């Protein structure tokens, strides 16, 4: 059984990994999943940003809420040790 997580612990985990490379898996519903590789850029009280680069070297800044991680809409995986945030 998985451990219950709180928004506070998720925010702390994201904050401790600012500047780290991550794999971002986004669940868009109905079997539509998008995977990006990027770097955690900034954190704010309600959201955090990730800078991602696509196949054509276009850079985007994507923002997500901490509750997106809590409800499993997105999944952040650290590239250095494949640890899930």
C-alpha cells in the first residue's frame, strides 16, 4: 500500500529538487499520455514550473500545481536516480 502524501510534503520534495533534470509524464485522459524531459525551474505558493525542450529544440515553460502530483495527473521522475517525486 502506498504512503499517504500531503501537498506540503510534495511541495517540499519539488523545492528540494530545483534545477534537477526530470522526466514529466502528463496524463491527458483517455489513454493520452505525454512525456517530456526538462528541468524544474521555479516554485511558487500554488504552482511550480518546468522548462522542457521538444524534438525541434523549442523551449517551453510549463506550469503545474502540486495537487496535480497528488491526484496523479502528472508524474515527476528524477533523471539522476529514477526516483518518483
